[in-house]
C-alpha cells in the first residue's frame, strides 16, 4: 500500500477509535506495530538554524521523526492524544515548550514521557531504564512557574500525552536531537541494519528493539570474562551476571517477551536466527564488572521465509504469549 495513503488511513482509524471512546486511557492506546511500519522509514532531518526550522501542525495522534517546531491547536475538545518521537539509535531527543495555552486547573494536561507507551506496555521496561517510573513522566502543569522548559529523553524515543477540554487550546513544542555517546536502549527505525551494543563496566541493561520479523546474525559476542556456562542453558544464563538474550513477542515491554535463547559465553563468528515475531530484541545484561559487547546485523524476512516459519509453528511461540 502506498505510504502516504497508509499514514492517512492509520490516523483516520486512530482518531475514530478515540472519538468512539475505545481508548479509555491515553497510555492504553491501540497503536500496533503494523500501523507504525510505514512511518519508521522517514529520514530524520539534521539540526538546522531556527529561521529554516521545519514547522508543521500536530495531529491528536502523531509520529514525528525529525527536528522542528510543532504546534497543536484544538478545534474541538481532545481528551486522549499522543505524539511519538523517534531519532537515530545514537541520538536522544529534547522537547522544549515554546508556548502553552491550556487550562491546567480545568484538567488539561501535557506530559512528556521518557520512552514509549503502547497498549499499556512501556519501552524501555522498568528493569532496563535508569530512572524510576515516576521520574519518567514530566507534566507541564506540575512545573508551571519553574525554570525547567525542556525535557531530554534517555534513549532515541520519547512521547507526549496531552488532553485539552476547550476549542482553541494550543501549545508549541520544539524538538531537537542530540548525539548520545553511550546509547543503550534503542528502537530501530529500519527493518535492516547493523549495530553494536557496548556496556563499559556499568551495572545496567541495554535493549535493541526491532519491531519487524527479521533474520538476525550475531557476528561478535564478548562479555569480558572467562566463564564455564554453556551457550544456551535452562533456565538461562542469569547466574553468570553478564549475558545476552534474544527475545521475541508482540509487545514492546522486554520484561514481558519470551526468551528465544540466552548467550553467556564469548565467541567470534556468525550465529544466525530467523525470528518471525512482531518484535525482536537483543538485550544485554551487565553486572558492571566487565566491558561487554555484542555486534549483530538484521534484515526483514520476506514473505516466503515468514510462510516457512508459520508452517514450522514458530508463530505460536511469537504471538501466543
């Protein structure tokens, strides 16, 4: 389906869903991976002078993959809106309030969330994000009068929830991207590419999420320590303290995905897998005692490969969890 038509159809269906009351809570939005696919291929624009800054209006449900200035003006009350922001894997996003005309005392809200929320699931998961969950929400109405006008994400995705009760309510946001020298949690914009996760002696978990069914090749895997654990074990490699997981499923919360395999022994050379799930995640867990590294490449599975996986009943593993 042509991309522009898919975008129009996507947002039409979402807006109708909101108007019918199907989205009781903003966080429990019904945005699916298929509906987002066509939007991920947009090339984000680099930072440009303010005079040449890209500008456009925001829709109640929207996706933004570029820098610029974005304005929302309500023609009618809008009670369940969300804007998803996305950058390159090695970038983080800042959202700045330029002008805001809403009624905080009347129940209007504008809240920046450090990550994404889809159908109640959060990326990064609470296990993988450096901040406690309550600190990931920054509400404009709670900070009125304070110095803070800008919020910066911890990874390459962020979002804004908003609710306005009156026609004419409006706000303008400036979105910028900044280089992240130590990227950790990432959602891939593309169905193909290559990436290396490095954790330099830090006690943290990092996830690279590919919201496509993919073939993945792990070319290098170094945990920086000698171990006697097998490459794949049950119930896993958690006892080693440093390991990599391949996860699969239909949601974006890595804590709710199924483990395809655990890796906890270093190696060099290709390890190839085809994963027909909506979401494939490479997740590295680090104790902080070593420098850990995993390199991999991935590509979109074609229809014939997906059909073969379906005949092999891998679909049950991916979607019935």
